[in-house]
């Protein structure tokens, strides 16, 4: 009965391991949800502050609560990762828009307000607006504390871990019953044989690279740059808006370490606000899409970002080679993503030929571009 005793001990160990797997899976799932809630809260605050700044500046250029102003705010909400609805109000006038098909905004009399206390919605965010002629103007927004898609992923991963533990328990039970039947059928005089049960196969796990964002920089994968740029070019062409594409990299002799690269990418996300429009580029660079910005505005933003790095991360980037940048813009052209990427990359290469300049912008020649299009056709 030595084999039976050993099998029983193995079963006890397996049962303990399975219970630990259950507990760890549940705890890890809860921790992931809590961490994601904190990250979404921080992202929502950054997006809301950027939206408030946009609402104040657009009021100057487009007119407060004009059709163009409302379209600009609606476009920001549609591209936001967290914000579900926004209300901009001033005494006697208001504008309310929401992204979800659910009714997040209700009206009490003539004034809109957010419906709270349902689902994963947060309490409304609030900021006053600095708009000349509208001293009491303000903006409110609401966001979801947790992404439904992320919650599904957490539940799926937890379920897979539980099912794997159940599979291990089931296989162990089958092995134990098989061993007991063999021992019963054997003669006591027979030699004791050692069972060789195969260990349960570990379930295959999907090597999913964290969805849309990379592990090294927590920004978009380089392979996604073309498709997203093509989509943004199409959208900007539909609304007759400009778009600037920026490529930047540190000209180092070797690959910068992951910690410094993460700081570099994180500062870019904080400054340019839209994580899904920033992508890795090689080992030392990133690419950035800036919708609704012409070439001059893109150059100004790029220089401000370079100064921000020098001011906020002096220990990390002091003494390193300069950050070089290449830019190109749509400039009213019906241009393809490949062409815009080529122009910005060519401008970046130009910085290496002219080391006195850390930034080069590709300025399109309409006549040359028409010839290029004719050759393509």
C-alpha cells in the first residue's frame, strides 16, 4: 500500500496548490481592477484638464458655444479614453454631449446634469473656464471608473486560472483512482511497481502584449503607427483640418535603457495628452500624431516638449546626445500615411546632416506633390 499512501499525499499537495491558485487568482484580479481604477482616474483628470484648456482656447478662436466650438468639443469626447460626457454651461446657455448611447445626462428644468450612482460612473469633474465675457462659465465631465473591456479581460483571466486548477484536480483524482484499482488487482507477492502518472499539462496562455500599448514605454506599438495615422488623416481631411506628424529620437550610440525610455515616453504622454496617438519608433524614439495642428504649431509644441524634458528630467538626460525631431504636416493635401511618414523621417535624417539644428520640418511643395501624385497614378 506504499503506492496508495504516496498517491494520497500527492492528492493532498495538489488540493492545497489548487486552493492557493483559486485565492491568488481572485486576489490578483481584485488588485488589477483596483490599479486600473487608479490609472483611469489619473488619466481622466489629465484628459479633463486638457479638455478644459481646449474649451477655453476654442472659445476665443471659434466663438463660445458656436457650432464649430461644439463640434470641436464633441471630437475630443469621441477620442477620449475615459470621458463619457461633458456639460459646458454659462448663465442662460449650455452645451451637453455624451459619447455613450446610455443616458448619462438628464435635464432638470432647463439645466442639464449628470446621472450618477449607476454602474461604474464617477462623481462629475468640475472646473471654471477662463472665457472673456463669460465669467461664470464652467465645464463638467463624467467618466467610468473602470473599462468594461478591461473588466471582461480580468474575469476571463481569473476564470482561466480557476479552470486550470480544476483540470489539475480532476486529472489528479483520475490518477489516484487508477492507482488504487491497479493495487487491488495486483497480487501481494508481486513486485511493487511504480506508477508513472503524467503531470497535468499547464494550460496555454496567450502571449498578449498588453493590448494596444507596449511594455517598454506604455505607448502604442510601432506597427500600429501607419494604420492610426491613415485613420487620422482621413478624419482630418473630412473636417478640412490640418495634422502634424512628428518623429523624434535620441541619437545615441547604443540603445537607451528601459527605465529612461519609459520616462521619455511617459513625459510625452503627459505633455501631448493622447496616449493612443503616441507610438514607439525604433529603440530610442517615438512618433506622435497631433490632429488639428499645422506645421508651425507642431514645431512650437515639439520645442516646448524638448524644453520640458531638459527641465523635468535633468538627471536622466543631462549629458546625453540631443533629442532630434523631424516634422511634416498634411497642409491641405489629400496625402497618404506612407508619404507623411517618409517626409517626417526624411526631415529627421536631415538633422544628422545639419547637427546645428535639432529640429527640421518638411515643408511641402504643391507643384512637386502634384507631380508625385501623377507618377503614382
